C-alpha cells in the first residue's frame, strides 16, 4: 500500500488550481500510488481547517470531486470524528476510505466501539488541539485533553483495584467526571454529587459558545459511561460535610469555580452580569456590551455575543464567513470572506497592555482573534476600570490613569477570572476524612480542562 497525501484545497492566495490538482492526482496514480488521502489547507492559511469551530466533514465535497477523476481509492479527512459521519460519507460515495488521527487519541477503542454499534460510548475528539497539536508544535509529548493516558499508556495505568473503597466525588465538571469514571472502572464504589440539574460544569457553558458545540459530545460520553460503570449520580444535590463524614472512605472535592467579581465601584449596577449568567442562564443582554476580561472566557463570551447563529452548524454559512469557494472557481479554493454582521457592538477589555488573545493556544488562538475581528469587536488593552453607573463603564488607560473614557453600553459582562469553591474542605479535614482536591477547586486561575481531566485521571490511578 502506498498512500499519497494530496492537497485538494491549499486555502492560500495563489494556491493550486483545480486542474493542477487533478493532473497531479493522475500522475501520482500512474506512478504507482494505491490510495490518495485528502489534505486541506496550509498552516499559513487564513481559513481554519482542524479546530473545533470547523463543521464536521467540512471539506468532503472537495474530496468527492477528485474521486471522479482517479481509479484508486480516495480517503476523506479533516473533522471526521464519529462513525455516523463516516458512514454517511461512504454511503454517499464521496470517498472510499475515512482517514482519522486525533479521534484515536481521544478514544483508542473507537473502532471497536463503532464495530459493535456503541458510538454513544466513544470519547469523541472535540478538536481542541490543546494536548496534541499544541504540544507537538512546541516539542512537548503529544497526548489528549480528553484522554490523558494517550502517549502515557505505560506510565499512567488504571489497573483493577485490590481493595474496593466507597468514594464520594463532589462536583461533576471535567475533573470530577474524570475521577468518578476512572475510579469506578477500576472497581471502586463511587457516588457523584452535583449541585445543578446536569453534569458538565464548565463544559456545559462551553457547549453553548458558537463553534464549541462539540463539547456536548463529552457530556454525552460521560453521561453514558457513568451509567455503564455503575456510578451513582445524584443531581441537584448540594452536599454538606455532615452528609459525607462517616459515610465514605475518602472524598474527592471537585466543586469547581465561581466567577470572580472585581471590586469596581458600581459593580452592583443591574446592567452588570457574570459570564455564567449570560451564557448558561440566558439573561438578556443589550445591543452594546463591554466585556471585562480578555482571557479565554472573555473571548468566548465575545463570540457568543456577536454570532446571531453558529456558522459551525451551517456549512454554507461557515464557508461564506471564512471565504471558501469551490476549487474550480479560484486557485486555492479561496475567495473574499463575507461574515454575517454582528447584532451587537462589543468592547473586549483587558487590564494588561499588549495584544488581546496573546495567551490563547497556538493552533486555535489565531482563529478566535480573526473571528472577533470579522465581527468588528473593539479591543482595548491597558484598561483601568474606574467605575460603573447608569451611563455605562468609565475607564482610563495606563499606570497614570490617562485618557478617561465612557463606554455607553447597555450591559457589562464580567469575565475577570474565577475563584475556587472549596467550602467543604476545612470541615472534612478537621473530621479526619481523607480528602482530595482537584480541578478548579484546587487551582482556579484560567480554566484548564486539560489539567482538570488529567488530575482526575491521575488521582483515580492512585486511590
């Protein structure tokens, strides 16, 4: 078998024409290749191809065009992560093979689960790239945010326990879910407590951001696998130390975070909302908005506020947003982007000077920055928040508090970090309960699902 990876859409200015691509494919076939695999785009392209916000199987239509010009099998690639999507492609005849990489990091049993019709048990790749490509580009060991054992199979081992314990896990965010499932799969008796009416924690918020709908797959996976593993899940249950003391051998505190509210004069004004109130609770937001805090959450919230609909769910609109056309129409399949206009005017603010979004991940940060630019988001850095009143948000700039300015906005959304929720810890510790703290309850900071899921997994391996 000789597989040739062929670019079918360069997505760069001056890229190959379709005639050139077809001619090359025929020459490759004549030279003895037995399979042509789909390659889309270059790292220099201004069009995202592999991140979460790219629709599933976004470029299969281009693969299907080449399939008509050669007699050897053609493999479809890029953002194909579930059996149902793969089967649709094969059944339509758009390709003869499916090429996947990252989904096998997320779930090494992907093929076995697909074969037995258990796709609901697949730990679906969400194309976050945080532990695979982002690691590779800085020469770190490649792994997977959802599956920390990837690349560590011989060192992070989850063998059956020799002594079954009765364990409580408090909090069903990424850290708690990881710990509860892995502990149960090792043979422990696990009860998972969650104060809200559903599992997911911060992933429950993330899945509501346009372009991050894939995060719902992770919640689906844990919902199913907790049941398979026999974890007792108690939703809408806010536990007190007394509920845990004497009832469990050990307790895992994964109670997560709460939005940090900065001490700005007037912060109690009714036009001020936290990001959780805006995204998860759906509280009404005006036509002009100031977002305080430009970390990952601030960027996500800005995208939430400026996208009337999610292009990720509508391939035609996504291609229009980013300027992707038919490969026969233009070299590189590239055309002028026509993003949908934002219904809101949004100001994204950060205290520190310098470029907003500089700390975002390598493979995804530029996509977020481009999306905000396309929506006309005003980015202001080096900002001091002086006060909030009915007129809006009063700000100045720099250490000397210069250039006073009033942002006459309808709504102010707080994305100024998080604080750990760990009110159970002291009383449990005093009572002598063996207590483990993981996830946001351990370190709030910038939300880090990669660290949280790995913490939960490593803890499960030790207990």
